[in-house]
């Protein structure tokens, strides 16, 4: 039987297969509120046949958005809008749906990608002052963020917990904390972006402190029978930055606190990064984390073909694989993978006749 289509248990959440839809920002919200676009997008991916889908990186506060178009979950209005956007997917699909909760830190207050993605200064339309571990901009020559005060840090932890409670009320099946890609928690982890001299900077123990405190707060706020995991950048691809060895220490600490899964990506904290981009280039990072924890590890990054995904699992590098751009391009990727690997995948009855003629159908 195909490794990709064997069931997987993440905490108490049972997945029908090991295909994960990674969070993909849509930059299409209205002051944090989900729109009709989200209803269509979520429902489309809910029919994909994947084992689990994560909603896009969802801001825990207005200040924590990457762009003014980011999805949010910080008040009653954003919670109600997301409930509406989830309705069609919930009605027509049984796929488990999780949410990624995050804060952009110094990568906040930017234009949307198709508008150039540049930093928007405070006082300009769509701009505000960002907050980060240290007053260091991501790009030289741009306005620096504010260094987070003790009260800012307390508010951030409380905002993560508040968003987790709202996710629980929405009936979402899992939470992934965004600790990767140069956003706030990764900024605290990396010595490239964290030059604090208090209890949140300096030593590895101090740089990990906020991530661990956020995990504890989210875990306490979300239903105990539902999994909370994290996405990390396992390395910065910059000398002197966050690396695999530090990531392994963090992974072990998170596992001891009840972290249900670790989703392993890389990079994002420094414009000096030199990334060896190639198919599956991050898989060895997932394998390195899997060596030191027993919880499921998710590999991601240019995993594009069914045979490649199957090999990642068969070789023991990860417990599941995540797709992002590839599944946006082909929302029925899992159907085609099942056909190629001699497996089956659940599809709505309205689509069963779409299976290729002359061969056993991968759709059930």
C-alpha cells in the first residue's frame, strides 16, 4: 500500500492520508474579515482529498498582519466572518480543517505581493508601525520596527491565546503556530534579528522563551482533545543565524510541552539568505528534526510529484508531506496521486464520474 495514503494520527486527530495542505496567504480579507473569496478558496481545497488542510496564516491582531489584506481572528467580527467562510466547506466535506495563527513582527505593514510587496510606512494608507524583538529592519534603508516592550510581549501572548479560543469556538480541528519564515516568533529565535539583552534575548534559552510561552498559552486556550503544533524555519541559510541544531533543541522542548506535530520549513528572517533551491531541498531538515522527536513531522518545500512525496515517506524522512503552491495550481493533486500510486481518495459523489475510464477509479 502507498505510504502517502496510509492513515496518520496527530494527537487525537485521525487523518485519512498524509497529504497536508499548507497555509497559503490570500491577502484578500477586509480589515481581517474573511470575504467571499475565502469561501470559494476554502471550499475548493476542502474537496481536494487531502488528509488535512490549514487555513492561511491568520493574524492574532491587526498590528500582526503582513498586509492590510491579511485574514485575522482577533475580535467578534473576524470570528463571525470566518465562520461564514467555513460554512460551505463544512457542509460538503469532512476534511479536518486547521488554522495557522501568526504575527508578522517586522515583516508587517507591507503591500500585497501583486502590488509589489514593499514596506508601507506608518501614516501611509495601509501602513502602521510594526513591532519586533529589536529595532532592526528586515531590509537596510527601510523604517525600523519598534522593539517590543514587556507589555507588548504580554499582549502578544494574550492575543495568541485569544485567537486560539476563537478557533476553538469555530470548531477548527487543529492549530499550527507560525514560528517560521521570518515572522515574529522566528525573529525572536534568530540571533540575526534578536539583539535583546533581557530574558527574551541573548542565550538560546532566552531566544526560545517567547515561542515556548506562546505555545503554552495556545495549548491552554484550545480544546485539550485537539492538536496544537508549530511550523518552524529549521535554518536561516545565513552564517551565524538560526540553525538545525538549535531547531532540534526547540523541537524537543516543544514535544515535552505537548506539541502534537512539527512542520519543518526554512529561511525568511534575513535578506542575506542563500537558499539552495531544488526539489525537496528542505526534506533533510525535516529528517533532522524527526531524529529527535516522536511526534509527527511534516516535510514541505518543492515536493511536487506523487512519486517524490511517496519517497519522502518511504525513506523515513517525515511522517507527512505538505503542498502549497502545487495544490493551488492543481486542487485535485491528491486524486492524481491516488491514481498513480494505486490508492483511493474520498471525493464528493457529484464528482465520482470524473474518474478516468478503463482503470480502477481512485475516487470513492
